[in-house]
C-alpha cells in the first residue's frame, strides 16, 4: 500500500513539474498570449503575420510604434478608416473587442508589442487606462 | 497489487505513445463517395451536390455548368466574419496555391450574408486576398436559396443574432468531383486536417 502511494505521488509530481515548466519557458506574458490567440489570431495570424492585403500584420509593424497612443482604443472599439502598415494600404473593418477589460487589453498590448520582432517599451496599467478614458 | 501497477503503467504508455500525426495516409485507397445512398432498381444512387444559381464577384452568373466535368471545393463564409472564416480563408489560400498548376480545380466560396456581401464587396475581398477568377468564385445569391442548399453541400448555415457577426456556420472545405459527388471534407480551421485534405484532392485529380 505504501508503495502505491509513492507511485501515485511520483506520477503526480511528474505531471505537475512538466506542466509548470512548459508554462514558464514558453512566454513571460501567458495571459496576453492566450487572449491574443483567442481574440485576434484568427485575423492577424498566430504569429502576427496578417493575411495578404486583407488583414494587416502586427509582426514587425511600424504602425504600432507610430500610433502607440491609439492602440488601446483600436482594440476596444475596432477601426474602420483606411490605414498604411509597413508601406501597404489596408481598409477593412476590424470589429470591436468590447468584452475585454482594461487589464486584458493591457496584457494583449504588452504581448503584441514585444513579440515577433516588435520591441517597444512596456505599457503601464496607467497608460492603458488613460488611453481608454480618451477613446471616442 | 503488483499487476495493478503494471497495468497502470502500460495504460499510461499507451496513451502517451499514440500520436495522431503518425497515422499513415493510404495513398492507394480510393476516396469514398460520401452522403446518403439510395438503391433504385438494383443500382446505387449516390448523393450529389445541389444545383445552384449564384452571382460571382465579376457579376457573372454561376451554375454547376461552370464546373461541368471538373472538381471543385466549396466553403461557406462571409466577408465580415469575426471568428473562424479568416483562418479558413488562410488555409484555403494554401490549398489554392498548392494547386496553382492545376487549372481544372475550381473554388466556390458562398457568402451567407446576402444582405451585406454585395458583388462589389466580394470583388474587394477577392482582390485583397489576391485570388479570384477564373479559378476562385466568391458568390452571393438569393438568401433562401443559399440556406436551402447548404445541407446538400454538407454545410451548416443559419442566421443567429446571438452568434458573433450574426451567423452560425461551420468552417468546412468540401471536395466535389466531376460527377458532382462529394468525396472529401475537412475542418478548414485545422492546418493538419487541411494537409490531409490536400492529399485527398491530389488523389482525386489522379483518378481516371
């Protein structure tokens, strides 16, 4: 009986250790990544690559740096006006993600702005909140 | 007790070792004819794709005549779909590019949003994806007609105000052969399923 307890403890520990390990090494911003995959990746691609001239890329995108102060509201309200990303024209409605709260938007922003060759200064919660207050 | 450990260990191994990616694709097995069958006077009558009458992105009338004697792939979508369609389109483009050198293979993307997806919208969408006629037709038509025939195309399509974007539908790609029989389908959001689907299409194109 004692043996069986040790056996199950061993199996349990192995599962726990391998699970946790996978989480810590894959991404420093797991919530941001998961939210991105659930809400954005269908259009912008799992790696931010976009889709031809229909959905703009987020990977290595100049638009993120040039429009830093607008990003929270773009996520919250979507956008409809024509834009230029990395020299390419895009014009297609992006739907609002009105179910996302400020913390979630914050995590998504820090994820996309520091993935796929984007290297931007991290957003603080304050910065995101003040952007959201000024959304049209 | 000892046997119990052995049993559990064996069980764990079995579950950890079955890798769905390793299932071997049978290159020689003929693609089945899918759908319900009827038996008439000793002959088997197979399910066929429905008749249809659509308008494509170039305002041209599209009927099954266009695909007479050649295979084609059908999906249901709409241009403002916020959920699965963008992924399906990315995968379908992969299929389209793969068969670039097979001009006989047609593509039919049926919009389920007849209200918003007017011809000029479909044209814009196709242009932005960089695909289009003569091989890929983005079509609209009479709304009731589109919903009525969805089932016979193995598709689910219905209006649903609670669904994101206002429509409920699936992301399947359906393969139809030159005799209008349905021969294969896959979940267009799953790249691995689409890889197998590409092999199915290759197999169909090799059929005499």
